[in-house]
């Protein structure tokens, strides 16, 4: 697998011959190595998951094409800057990729983040503000309905992400992970996950990590289907959306 750099985590999976049905996910993190025991998944699960990612993402991009166009125009016509925001994220095995979103913040949001660091309301290495001044009026609306994440269907289609999996972190966050937290890099990141359906920003970082690790250790085809189905009412209710 690709390695981000020498100071960031890398992940590899190897069979544990002493424990049938178990794989070790070896993560080499800045603070030392970690082994995460992952139940072996049958080959059809991984194959079906990838095929479903391709099928669902391609169909969704066609089905939601009016939303794509409407959101693009709403963002482009109401604030300065392009409609698409590209951000470097960390995916499977520490491999970096460009995550796509509709821009929901002002164009200099990354620079302003440093000035707002002391107002961070989230625990752990992530940055969250309920009343983030960087978010535009349209941006607040598209975040409420998760329209800002529609372009990530393309990330799913090309294989950077999956429909279901831990949300992809930014490199600065990963650099602050401890050994256990690096375990969430053992699978391809996703658009939705347990965190998404159980409160999103209302959940603390440590609980967020535990939910991701729980998903990794118990992931199954039907589990993925249930998470997708539960995502719909979670998005409608807007619970924990910032």
C-alpha cells in the first residue's frame, strides 16, 4: 500500500495462523505499532461491497443529478469561489486522496481555522464549531441536508471511498492519532457510518473512534445495508449536523 510519509500511519493485513478466522491489521503509527484483530471476511463480502459501491454510486449520481446541478448553482452564485472544494484526506492504509465536496465555507476557510483553533468545541484532534463563522448561508443549508457530500459519490465510484465506512480524516488529525485511533484506517473510508446515524457532531471523539472500530470488527453486507437505511432518517432529522 502507499505510504503518506514516514511519520504517518501505514496499514497492512496479514493472516494470523494461530487464530483461524482472524486477520491482524498492522498499523505503524507515529507513536508505535498497533495490531487490530479483524474477523476474516469471506471473499464474496469484499467483492459484493465493491460492486455495490460502483452500482449505488453510479445510479445515485444519475438519480440525484438535479440536486447536483441545483447545489452547484446555489453555491456558485451566492458566494465567491468555485462550487467544488477539494481537500486532502487520509484513506485506507494511510493513503492520501482528494476528497470532493460542495464548498460550504468561505474560500479562505483553511487559513481562518488557525485563528479559530481556541474556539474548538470538539474533543480529540478534530475541529468543530456549532456556529462556525466560516460557513456561508447556503453552506449551512446544504450541510443540514448533507448535500455538500454529494460529490463524494465520485470518490466512491473510483474506489477512494466506500458507501459505508469510517469518515475520512484530514492528515493533520491523523498525525495526532494514538495507536488505537489509527485502527480506523484499516478499511476504506465511507460516506456514512455508525457515527453518522448515531448523532454525528453530538458524539465525542473517543466514542466516535469506538464506533468506527466496532464497525470494522463486525462489518457485514447486511450491516452495511442497515446503516444505509438508517442514514436516511438521520439526514432528514439533521441530528448533530453542523
